C-alpha cells in the first residue's frame, strides 16, 4: 500500500487536487503508476471535482497504462472515509462513524441508505452512521444531511470549521490550533449554549450563529485581552463539540449494540474529543486511523476497490502509518554528498548512542528514515525529537524551529511498556489519536510535553512497528531514567511534513535545529561542537 499527498510534493500545505496532477505531480514521484492498472477507484469531496469528472477520467486514460478491461469506479465521500477506518482496523465487527464538514451530495451517493421521503438530491452528507462486519455487509444506518447554506449551518464538522475560521480567518487547516488553545480559556464566560442534538443529528443554536457573524471580534492574537477572548471562545466551542459528539456516539452505540467503534472524517483529528470518547463513551474500544481526514480517503478508495470491486480479501491493517514511496538509498547518499555550506555529515560507529548524547546535551535532533507517514503527524520517520525534561524546550521548538504559536503542545513518545505508569492510558496509542492525562506525579518532570490542562497527545512505541525509534528510546531510558522523548512533525514554518532527504536537510539549514539523522548519517551544523566521546567515520 502506498499513499502520498500532493502537499508533500508541491510543498504547499493543504494543496487540493487539480487537473494535471496525475501526469505532472504524481507520476514522476511514484514509478508504480507506470505499471499496468486493473482498476481505478476515485473518491470525490467537492462539487468542482464532480464537475470535472469527465476531463479527469480522460486524463487517467491518457496518463496511466489502463488494461483493456480496466474499470474506473467512483465512491462517495463518507464511504471512502469508512473504508479507510474499518477494514484496516483490528475489529471484525464494529460501529462506523464518519463526521466532517461536508461530503457527497445525495445524487452522488454510491451506498444504500434509507432517506426520508422527499429528500432533495442536492443535500450534502455531514455525518454517517454504520454497522460493519468483516467479510459481510457494511450497512449505512443513517445520515445527517445539510443543504450547504452557510447562513444556516448544521453538523459537527460545519460547527468546528466556522469556529476555526472565526479565530484564524486566513488560510485553512487551523483546527489543531483551536483544540490546543481551548484549555487556556473559560468555556462558560460567554454563556454560549451546547449544540442542539436530536438523535444522530446536530444543529447549531442561533446564539452560536450570531457569534460566528462577528468576524473580527475573536481573531487570535498572541497576548492580552485578544488572546483571552480567543481562548474563551475556543474553550466554549471545544466544550460544545465534545458534548455533542458524546451524544451522537451514545446514539450510535444504542443503535448497534456493538462494543467497538471505527471513527473517521476530519473531526476524528480532534484528539481531546477522542480522549473523551475513549474514557466516557459506551464503546469499549475505539479505533481512529492515522489519516482520518480527507488525505486518508485514497487508502479508503484503494481498499474499497480491492474488497468490493475485485473481491479480494484485504490483509492490510493499520500497524504503522509509513505509506510513502520506498526510499532510495542512492538519493540519501547523493543528498549527503552535496550538502550545502554550513553542514557536515558524519557516520557515527554508534548512531543511536550519538543521538542520545546530543539529546542529553539539550540539542534538538530531526529523524528522517524510511517511508514517510501518510497522515498529518510525524510518527518517527519524519520527526523532531528533544528532551521533555527541559522547561524551555516547548518554546524553543515552537519559536526557533517551527515558527508557530507559543501555546502549541508537543507530543510525548513513550515506550509502550511504561505508558500506563506515566499517563492515564490502558491501551496502545501508536498514531497520536487521543489525549490522555499525564499522571500528576510526573507532570513536573515532563514539562516539555505536558499541556496546560495536564494532558498530552502521546505516541506509544513498540519494536515491531518502529525498531529504530524503539532502540533510541530504550537507550535514552537507560541513560536518563526516562522512557519519554519530545516528538513533533519534521518541517519548517508553514511547511508540510518533509518527504525527501533534500527537504529535511533544508529544514536543518533554515531553522534552529541542531542536527538531522538520516541513517547511517548524522548531519550537523559546522558551528555545532562535536559530541564528547563519540567517534565518527566522516563521509
């Protein structure tokens, strides 16, 4: 399985697809696309894509080597989300939940669902509810629909999109900032109500719609009264979102009677809300894929094609998120041999030991290895690592490397066997899917990863999925007594996750990172002093 988002190639965050992408963007980066193709499965998430469907299918036929009997199949949006979550989950039977701002129109649905008589065919899906069985039927139980009129928005995805746009009106993709800002505010100071939940449907009260109309009143600023206003609104919105989500999750449990839930759609990136579902919902187990957002629908389309169109049982499971193109070792060597001025590459006899020494000395080290992550979070193959015991580490990484807001938390990497001792967790969290409390007795020793509300969005590390990361944490634990490292995605200010060796090297060069590890190489800046006691083979 391979998955590669356009932004990783174009270097523009949230870069949506356009005609011409297949021949100009993807084909040069993914040689497998030049092989004969049996089936193409497409998922559409916007009217503009549907409108250009014929032109796009013509581009497919001109670009790919389609076999004579090859089919091009279309899957509606929420169904592609569901197939990215349930078939590759660890569950044989589960309830399925998909919530986002908007999906396909009724006329474009490719799944059976009972809708009220007289439903207009231009209505949009904003939430979908399923009963799923591996090797059996995937039944859509219900959908919430919306007419797309932003003057009367409906659904949890639309609510959070409007909340985010009010706080950060420029650009897109700021939802994580809202979630991180919320713990700094008072959720009740404005007296804003909870959302109106009626069974599986969520509606937005007039008080919130009036608030969203105040375009300049709550725009985020880094300090003072404007910061407090923004934080209070974020807190109120997060509270309303979590309370409503808890109610629709409970409704779905009541409809299915199942103990397991597979959850996808853009709202499934809200780690604080996911943590609440795990702790307080009637579901015993919850699975959120590492790419629950629109970027993960490509995986969903591929699995739909394999299972439903070709009749092949899929053995793919989300055991890791490393679905980028296979690394070319010669590209790494070439990048290292042509380093820009100011950088030096070395090959330590003990690479893991050299990394531990750097981290112990307070250095911040990037790690680039293997296939890149398909989701939005670095999980060890494109990651920045640091010592979580240093009180100033969060500010250093946020300001000096990532160029982002001071309140943004950093995630902890923790050896899985130590996670329950340090965090209030009772299960693995390999994809940073949810936030959990840092146990009070450990918060003072982990200031670099403990958010203001005492939580952390952790990643548990086990050897089979991430052997190099596991070896590093094991050595770090032996050296320092702590099984935890700071982790955040590898990229510079405003950039998407790095994909190529050159992009990671450029991030080292243009930010205040101290070193970059691309096994077997350690690359550092000339002005950085050598590590005492470490011997090198210079490249």
